[in-house]
C-alpha cells in the first residue's frame, strides 16, 4: 500500500513540476500560453486579435500526460527495487 501511495504522490509531483517548468507563458508579449508535457493539454489565447477563439482544453492529452508520469515513476520504482535487492544479495 505504501508503494502505491509513493508512486501516486511522486507521479502527481512529477506531473506538476514538468507542467510548470515547460509551460509557455507568452501573453505579456501578445502570445499564447500553453501547458502540458509532453502533450499540450491547455492553451490560452492572448494578444490583440479581432477574433478571440475559446481557450482549448484536451482531456485526452491531460490523461496521456498523467499516465506517462505514472509509468515513469513506476518503472523507476521497479528498477530501484531490483537494484536494491541485487545489491543485498551480492
């Protein structure tokens, strides 16, 4: 149970950090803001325009980002456990 909580907590943390670090904030210079890594799931249109399209949000891309974060943490956890048991047996 602790392992599942660790994977879930670290996945959320990894997802939030990657989203914040890779966010493209360009509205101060008449650009668009985009969020998401590796898939962009949210886009805010900014700048001076004659037509403002609605902000874009993709649930599918958000779920793909979360699944990738969970897989990365899970694979890292499995690798760490295998290396730890290998070193204990040596």
